[in-house]
C-alpha cells in the first residue's frame, strides 16, 4: 500500500490518500480545495473507493461532497458526529468561516463501535479516541504500521479541547489507553503537521507527561 499526505483547505489539514497496486484508494479527511484535489486524483488515475472521516470539524470535511460526487464513493463517520456534517454550528464553520460556512450531505455509513472496517483490499482497525471532539476516531493499519490519528495526537502536541464537545481529560485517556498502546514504531499520521511515531511521543511529548 502507498499513502500520500496532502495538506488541504483553510487550515492545511492533512488529507491522506491510501492506494493499492490497482490504483484503488481510500481517502481520509479531505478538508478542502475540492476541485484541485479531484484534478490531482484524476491525474494520478486514482479510483477512490471511500472517504473516511476521523471527525467532523469543518477543516476535515470541506471536500467530502466534491470527492463523493466526482467518484461516487461512500462516506464513513462515527455516530457521535453524524449530525455535525450538515450543521455549521457543530462542525465549527459558522464560528470560523462566517458566510462561508460548510454543510456536507449525510454520511453513507455510520460507525457505531470500535472494530474492523474492510473496503476493497483495505482493512482498518477503528479506535474511538474522543476528547478533541465527541466522535473522534483513529484508523490503524497493523500490516502497514501506521495509525491515522486525526486531531487527537500530533508531533509534540495534542488536539485542542476548547471547542464544543471537547474534553481534555478524556483526550488524554484516549491517547494513553488507545494510541500509546500501539507498537512504539507505529507511524502517527496526524491531522496537521508532520508525521511522528508512537515511541517519539511517548518519550518527548510534553502534554503526555505526568498523566
């Protein structure tokens, strides 16, 4: 499997394109710049099979409908944020984008619990990692040694918890009980900024010490 990190949208949120040898792909968090992103996908002959969302903040969902409409692929989101897609007050775009607030059509698949999602040749372990937002989830691919953490865990930082539904203590619990339990060499593909590893964050993340 090949994966590509592409910063998109007003906050340069990391979208991830995971593709197999047949150029089939799963897209994680297409945050914006829909037309340009679609043109890039087409230029690479990539065939998206699905869109997975780590959570429903506006900077992670801005190009969801563009991708879905262009390629006819379903969208997956956790049940706790399924109604955020069409509600600018909940997804934050009303507060941060004003007249450019974002609404997205309802997801095609609702993730009810932790478990495994299989889409074509792709298989993900879903971990509930709330705290940054109530429905935040992370997608782990054991055989590729990578976890897509959304805005739960960053290189030397963690997600903000001052937005509606945020909970700092819950976020720390999610990180320690779910993410830091992964092998130390696991790559952490974050929602913003550079990738890191579980081991690096265990050893040097100042927000995680003393928990």
